């Protein structure tokens, strides 16, 4: 009897898993290029113009916006839930510890305000975030990709659900599981792998347009196993260099993630990872798996020959996670509040 119950439970779990994967596969059926062409034909042009105004003044906003889109899609799907404010009775994703370093909400709000004036109740906040991210990355010489639109906005945002974000100190097995659960491939993982401290969550590619505080990787330099040691996966010569910049307890000094190009977008970071000079543990984790290591080596040996194309493809894949379309959800009037 016990064996039969276990078998039935296992079978039920398999059915649920298959149905979830089918849901992910079909969730984007309502998305298409040029979704707003008839309802709000200038929507993408207006978004691009306003994004350019902000990024031209503050190019470092590109990385946080990239992170924001990633965090939105990994929690409840790409439904704009990360944009919602907390209420008296609910702490929203925005105020979760993992999201406290996100910036750029003013860009989303500026675009939304302009679009509401022109096409009230038409363009979703979820789509605005996807479009702004694409435009911000392309404006700092990153790849450009076509963004299928038609997402609708979610009505819920729960801070505790951010625990589903891929952990910054996770091993490669756990990272692969997290990405697979969202319908993303191993290739998507190595292109979009989240890795950093609890204070900063960047994408692997996004590392090339950012800096990090010493505190984000201090443990790797001074107390990796709790015995005052250094992470053996770090290049010893690089450790010496980092220790000159970062003293124990330093919470203010910033270090370039990709020295020489931290304000631009390129594939050079893979060269550093291949040389064991990635700042974060999850960078090192990419070398612990045959598939991910192969991709890192390919980009390092070919100077990022396919990185821009791969990144664009993976961003499209990520942008389809768990989207609301049709009559699901709503079109918010203000991105920080449900209607």
C-alpha cells in the first residue's frame, strides 16, 4: 500500500511538472512583435526617446535596469510585479533585501506617464520594463533585440517570493535547476547567470557594465572557509591585486567587474572568468560544469564572437517567462500601484 501511494505521488508530481513546462511554452502565445502598432503606434519610439534621455545622463543606470527586468521575470513571470510599491498589509518585491539595490524606477515611470498621456490604458508596465531594458543596453553599445510585446501587468507582489531568485553563491547544479524551472536552457544560464553578493545581482553579461563593492566578494579574499583563507579558485596574482584595493571590512570601495570597460557592454568578462579572475563565486561555478565551461572558453578564445547574438536570444527567451496575456492581469495606470 505504501509503495502504491509513493508511486501515485511520484506520478502526480511528474504530471504537474509537465503541465508547468507546457504552461511556460504556451505563455508567450499572446506576445508578438509590434503588438501596439494599431493601438499606440509610437509606443516604442517614445520609450526609446525617454530612455535615451535618462541613459545619456546616467549610463550606469543600464545595469540596474537589466537586473530589474531579470528579477521581475524570475518572480511570477514578466508581469511588472517588481515595480509595485509595498502597502500597509503587504511587503512587495521591491522592498525585499535582494532588490534594495535596484535603481531606475524613474525611467519606467517617465515612460509610463508619457504613454498614458498619449494612449491611456494601453501599454503595460511589464512591456515598458522589457523595452526600456533593451533600449538601455543598446544605448551603451550593447546588442539590440526585437522585443515581442503584449504582456499584461500582475496584481500581486510578495517580497518573500524573491527567495526563488537564483542564489548568488549557488553551485552550478542549483543554478541549472533554477533556470530549467523557468524553461531556460543551460546556454541561457551561462549567458544570463546571476552571480553576486546579496547586495548586487547582475547578469553575467551585465557584469561588463558595472562595478561592485569590496564587501560583495570580501569573503573570497579573507575568510573563504571561515579559517582566514582565500578562495583557491581565484587566480593568486589577482588575489594580491584585489587585496591592495580591498581591506577587510571595506564597505565603500568600488572595483571594476570588467577592468577597462565597466561602462560598456561586451564579452570580455568571459576572458576574466576563464583566467579565474571573476569576482564572484558563481563566476567560478561556470567552470565547474562541462557545458558552461565550454561556452566560457568559446567566448574567451574568440573574443566574445557570438556573445551579443546569444545575449539577445536569451533576453527574448527570458522575456517570455510566465507572461500574462489576453484578459489576464491588467494594464496599470501607474506602475507602482494596482488599479
